[in-house]
């Protein structure tokens, strides 16, 4: 297992502990999809996530701190679905998609 895959596995465990249970790995790389449009990767020793078109970086290498920030943002996004989400779901799932 590569360092990036191990880091994503740790992050996934921490997210599950915070109630984010529907995250899943994507592609062959160490990328974790938390929600449509909220994707976390581990590269060059840092956790990075993309939210729609915006990119963020957790300023540490700890899975716990990143999980807390990502879980908080996940809850915010689900409570107040952003305008970019509708376009992204239509592209990803088709025009008849409803958000979860």
C-alpha cells in the first residue's frame, strides 16, 4: 500500500467516526469522494480537497484534522446545497438526478 493510499484509508476511518459513512475511493489513485463535488486526495504530504471548482488544502498531514474540516463542510453542503451542485449532478448522473 502506498503512503497516499494509507493516508486516504486513515482519513476514511476518521470520517466514518464523524458520521460521514458514504465516502468511497475513486480511480486507481488515492482519491476519496465524500459527496458529489467534494473530493479529497493526498499528495506531496498534504490532504487536498476540491469542492466544485474551488480547491482547498489542509495545512497538515493529520487525518483527524482534515476529517474534522471535511466532515464540517460536508454537513454544510448537505444543509445548504450550492448552486454549482445542480449542474454537476446533471453532468454526472443525468438531468433527472435528485440530490441525496
